[in-house]
């Protein structure tokens, strides 16, 4: 009996052996640790109703993509702490601090990356398996009795206390990498952009660079390593290039796009871009301002080879030639460089093409040996290489932004991206607009006594 239990504990209790009981045990262990965790983070934080509805919509979409949703009742608690943190304990209890929720600034894709990662820990049983391994031989007999009796409060108490200790140490480097991968898949399956995982890592890296002692997710592997893995995985969420027959190509290309066909004209109608030859074989970026009836030069004497306005007119993307390298820069409507967005040494860039939403920019990177089709997320640093070949020509987005079409010199190809869905809260509770009375209190005098009375307002 002891040998059997040892194998079950060290092996994480195979599903065929434990059935529904181990799910119940896992839930009990996690529930035992929850009160102490909530207390240590300042208790629960009550979000405004509309924000809570939005958060629950993101969370429930992710839960529906999990494999254990029918056996684990997942829940999400917002903790009243300014610390930047999120974690999960066995049994489906997820937590995120109000500090991290605030810093994500309403970005559903980054939030999905955070929650997807924590859901993955529960899906993969990282927590409960670590607890069982830590308990080892000391409670084998009690676990065996509990398995048979379906109840042993002391074992659950010990396991919950062990869980609290292990949670501070983390589940281990490989477990974190596994959760990153599955979390990215859960986010994509739930209709969120898997690039959110890369954007999240960039966010963590920015915090670590500004405040190295911040300690956010200190039990996780280095953020740079996690980012590299998430970025490498991103291409797997896009399809391989599919060759289009003439009829299909004509249909896709003939659908038209809902933004100006001339990317050098501002959609608002104020600015028009001209690339004008200058001195010393340079090409200057000249802007024609139709409102002020004047022209001006942006970027000084920089050599600009490509320019394209975003569909909303928020950004002007330009390719700047810096001799040994070229880069994609993003300018605002005042001509200021807001992002020196991409840099490619010893390569030529071309074919800037915005997606209809203005959130992604496709372009071609040619290093002389081959050409590569790249899609970058604006203004984030996430990007994905979709195709490499001898030629990449005539890059265009599908009308709804679901994919990119290009020509290799002989045929048209389509690469479809991950399908995303906006977060929609059905039957939302409306925000209440506070109205203040413009009426002044009435002053009543009764001898030496003064009374203030509030006017009675009748609601029609």
C-alpha cells in the first residue's frame, strides 16, 4: 500500500487512479491557503461594477478555453495591494493585484497573457504536484487514509501550510516556461492576440530597467528569456503561406480596403507626404499642410525612403536610411519622433503597409540574400516573421485585417493571423453620472436660531 501511495504522490496522482477525489483534495488545499493570502495582500478590492464586468468577461472567455473547467470552479479575486503581482493556487483560485490591473491600463491582450499564464499553472497542476512532492513520505499513511475516507482535516491543513511556503518560492523555472506556452495558447483560443504575451514581457522588462529591485514576479525566470520564447512561439499562431489561385487572388485583392489607397495622404485630409531629392543623394521628408497652405520638412536632413500614414492619422511610419542600417520610425502629427520603432543592420526595408485598424504594420526586410515579410505591433515591440523567400512584393492586408497577402514574383499568397474578438460586456450596468443641485439651501431664522434647510426636488 505504501509503495502504491508513494508512486501516486511522486507521480502527481495519475488521473485514472485519483478520479474526482484528487480534484476535491486540490480544491480543499487551495481553499485552506486563500484566507491567509488575501489577508497578506490587504484583503479584497472592490472594482467599480462596470470594470468588474469587463474583467470577468476577459476571465470567463479564458476559462472556457481550459480543459479542467468542468471539474475546477475557477475564480478570480482582485487584491487590495499596489504591488504588481498575479498568482494562482491549486483548486482554481486566481489573484491579481489592483496595482497590476491598473498598470495594464485596460489592455485585454496583456491581461489575457497574465491570467492565461496563471490558469495554465492550475491546468498543469504545478501547485498541487509541488505540494505532494514536498510532503513526500511524511504523510503517506494519512494521505492513504484520506483517500479512502474522503476526509482528513489535518492533512489538508498541513498541505495548505506547505502550499503557502512553496508559493513564495515559485513552482520552478520549467513550470513557468510551460505556463507561458499554455497561457499563450489559452489566450489565442479565447480570442485574444497571443502577441499580448510578448507585450507583457516588454512591460516587465521596462519595469525592471527602471526599478531593478521591484521584484515583480521575482520567482519567475528572467523576463528576457521568457520574452524570447513567447516571440518565437508567436509565428505558430499565424498560418503558413497559402498559394491563391487567380480567382481567389482577384477576389481578395478586389475587396478593397476601408482606408485611403494612397498611404502618403493623411486620412484627415490635412497632410500630404512628398519624398523629395535633396543634397548628397538624400531624400527629404516634405509635408504639405493644406490647412496652413505651406510646406515644411520633417526629420531635418534624414534620408527617408518610405512613408505611410496610419489609417487613423495617428502615426506616420517612415523608413530612415542610416548608412549601414535602416529603421522604421513612427512620427506623430507634429512631426516628432515618438518611436524609433525597428532597426535592421545591413538590410533594406520597403512596402510599409498598415492593417485597417492601425495596430499592426507589415513591411519587407531584404538582407541581400533573401526577403522577409514581417508584421510588427504598433507601438509595441512585438513582431513576427511570416515568410522568407527570394522576393516579397505587393504586400496588402485583407480587408478585415485577418491576414496579409503578398506576391513572390510569380504567385499570390495569403497568411492568416490569429482571430481576435473585442471584449464586449453584454447588458452592462450603466455608469451613474452624479448630478449636483444648483439650488442653494434655504436660510430660516427663528429668533436667535438660524436653520439651513435643503430644498425638496421632485423627480419628474
